[in-house]
């Protein structure tokens, strides 16, 4: 994997945002004994802007901070389950890959739709794989996983769609000037 200077710079900027969200705990919003996260957003943004490998790198940073959070400053009893790297880190590696694939597949149809879809798919990937791993590892029963998905996923999904469209549209407008990316 050879990364361009632009990919490295974008990875650095979005990784710094992910680190800031993790260190300040702004990326984890306490909700019903666990956390709603917005830390998946830099992963989605990086993947859409610069490709799946950038998303994997930023996803790894997200996962490591989730693991650290579970040990050093859990916000509730549900966060203790994230002391397992198979729960905290592994699922987060796929967020950028699926967001990028959804964006690339839908982009020929409509740019705004593709960006929103990438935000939604990346968020659902995070939710499904994390909760799925919690069930597979027998930390929670399937019914609890579904309950968490029904309460947390809609809020994370709405935020991801809005923020992905807004940030990428602004980024592309800055990149191309008034000629490009009229969303």
C-alpha cells in the first residue's frame, strides 16, 4: 500500500480529530448505560475522501481509543465489554471499507445520495459488527443486542448522514472552488 502525500495528510488530520474525540471523551456520549459514539465519523470521512485504507487506519485509531476508554474511563457498565480487542478494535476496521464501497457504488447516481449512503452504511457497519461481536463472544444475548441497536443506531445514523454530507460538501467546495461539488 503506497499512500499519496494527500492521503497521508488527510489521515493525519482526521486521525488527530479521532484522537481529540477519544482523549476528551467528546466522541463517546453516555446513553442508557453505554455510549453513543461519533468517533466513527472521521473514519467515514477519511474513507470517502481518500479510500478504504485511510478508513482502516482511522478505524484502528477509533478502536484503540474505545479499548483505552473501557479500561481508563468507562462511562457505564456496558463500556466494560469493550476491554476485548475483538469487540473494540476489529469491527472498527471495516467502517471505512463499507462506507467507501457504498459511496463508490452510489456516486454515479447522485453525489449527495452517495455521501448520505456512505454515512449510513459506515454507521450501520459499526453498530452491526460491534453488537454482533458482543453476541458472538457471548457478552450479551441477542435480544439485548437488538435493544441497543434500536435505541443507539438511529441517533448515530442521523448524525452520520448529516455530518458526512455537510463536511464532504464543504471539503470539496474548498478543494475545487465554486466550479465543483455543488451539492
